[in-house]
C-alpha cells in the first residue's frame, strides 16, 4: 500500500523527469464497469506519454488489471480521507470518477479547488449543476453522462438529430431504449436475464416516482405499481423480440436534445419478452420494497420470507397461496420463473440482518442471475426518430440499433460500453481536443463525433435505416 502524504513521494515513484514532463490521468474506482476503461487507458500510456494513477479501496483489485504497466500506479485509498484524496488529485491533469454517483460531488469540489478537469459516467447531479458557473470561470471541463446510458445514448441520438436538422428536417417523434441483457449463447434461465451491472439497481428499478413521457402531444404518467404492466414490443434484426418499460423521466432531455416541438418523447429499458409480467408479480407481492426492514430476517428461509407476504391459512401451502394471490393458473408458464429462483426453499436462508425486502430479493436473484465465468452479456440500444421535411406531407422515420456482445464475465459488453467512451473523452480533454468549459454532457458534435468513430473500432456500431413511419408506441 502506498502512502500519499507528500508530493516528494510522487517524485520517488514516478521519477522527477516524468513528474515534470508527463501528463497524468487519475482514475477513482476499479470495479466491474472499469475493466475495459483501465485496459484502454493503459494501452495508450506509452503512445501518448502520460501516467495513469488508479485509486480504490482495495489495491488488489487494481493490481489484477494493470499487469505491471510501468506508467501505471495503484493506490489504496479511503475516498473520505481528505488529505490523501487531495494529494492524488493535485497530481492529475484529468480526473475520472467511476465511484458511486453520490461520491462525485466531493471529488468534484477538489477538482474545482485544484483546477482539474473531471469525467464521470453518471447523471449530472444538483450539486454538480450548482458548480457550473465556477467551473466555467476556471476554464475547466466537467464532462458527465458519457458512459452507456447515460452516454452513448446521448451521443448516438444527437448525431442523428443533428443530421436531420442539417437537411432541414424537424424531429417530431423520439424514442430511445437500452438494455443490459444476457447474450443468446449464454441465455440459459427462464427469465432470459443475468446481472451485468449493479444488482440493486435492477431490483429497485422504477421506484422513487412515476414514469413520465410525452405521447402524441399528451403527457403520460405511470406509477411504479403499474410500470411493468405498461410495456411495448421492439424487434431488433438478428436478435428477435424485446419488451420495454418506461424510464422514470423521459422529458429531462427535451431541451438538451432540442425536442421542444416533438409530440412524442419516450425513453425505456429493454428486457426479453415475459420478464416484465413476472417481475410485476413480485412488485405486487411486495418483495421489491426497500422502505422498511424485516424482523429476524437473518434467520428466515426463502420460503418463510415469501410466506410473510401471503395471507394466513391453516392448510394451504405457500405455493398454493402464492398462486392464488397472484392469480397464476396451473398451466401458466410464469410459474416456472418463480420455481427457478428457489423462492419456496426450506433449506436456503436469507442470512441478512435487518434487511429490506429488496435487499433479500437482491441476494436471492444474485445466486441465480450471476454471470458464470464464460458467460457473455449483451447490450442492446434502439432509437426511433420521426421527422417532418418541409413541403412533404408524410412523416419519415429512421431507426438506429446497436448490439454489443461481451467476451466473458469479466470483459463484459457493459464494461466496454460504459468504460470506453469515458476513456476516449478523458484523452480528448488531456490532448486539448475538448476545451469548452462547464458542467456538461457529450451532446456537442466536437465531443460525440470522434467518440462514436473510435467506438466503431471496438465493434460498438450503430446501424441506421430509413423505415416507414409507424407513429405509435
């Protein structure tokens, strides 16, 4: 473990010549989503002559990824240690945060204090928005939302929207969908789903407020308890049919995308057909609730956990009560999904103290939906653009789709699509190719154009085609 107390330390580790002449990127976080990012940055350290510093709570997880690269150094760091965090940030030219989003503001404050550029893959928070004027005044770039979703979705959408406008078109219909799924060759459970990112985010998806969107000029709202009942079908050539449920706020990018005159704006999350119906049943049962804890949860079996949400009956089994509560007929194939999760096991135990129902479900699902070593995940993104042209009566439509398949459970499509655009943007800033200051996201052509072009060299390619306008959702 390295000490971070003085700048003299960096002279010893990096060498005084390198410290003076080489630029430095500092990366906070080396978790699952950072795998491809770290490899991308390491591969370019010698070519571009810069130093890469990686800091995380566990130095072991970093060292497994850096492969003794001479221009890369690993640091064990408690992100809440102000002195050590500040000492690291002062050495950097560009800081990347792949930490949980709630930690970005403390890193951003240090970047502002020490005049360092910042890149994240997360949504722009209220705290960062409030820094915007000061960030601009200091000539700094704080680029956020440049991972997958948010990130590649912004860049690929803005590319097509800008092209439509350049030829005189007026976008009137915009739909955008993204899903982190399991690749067809590794799809071996009846849910057609495995975790390729934070399991907790999957379990609590949709909670915290109604989904809202615009449909044919009318504002629409879907409360959480109905979210997974309101889905639409999508077909992606070569990969079959998917279903999608609405994201919480589809209107948040209306102004940024220049869609003030659009009559339809909808953003959604993709799953395989049948997932949403079964997941909705779990919501109706109450096992995804994250607002209270279960008494004596650590001593519960899975069967006892499920039974705690069902009515009392002296003779009916838990299975019978489950079926009756959720109106599952004897020949309904959705039953197979719940059996596969071992929800009625008397042997498996929760073993989580004072756990919420959502935390217990996360544990249960993680046992069944974990990617196995040779499993591959899949990212699917789908955009639908409807636009009018001057002098033409019929609305035109462009569909844009992207499918990315991972290599294995470590080098995932999720890690590639989240990490690579972050790395590309960081290097653009380091090389002085992105200079417009402020707290922002990558919706300007000077940013998205080179990023999308480089992503194509990694197989992350959007296929666009003109299709008849269907006008529906």
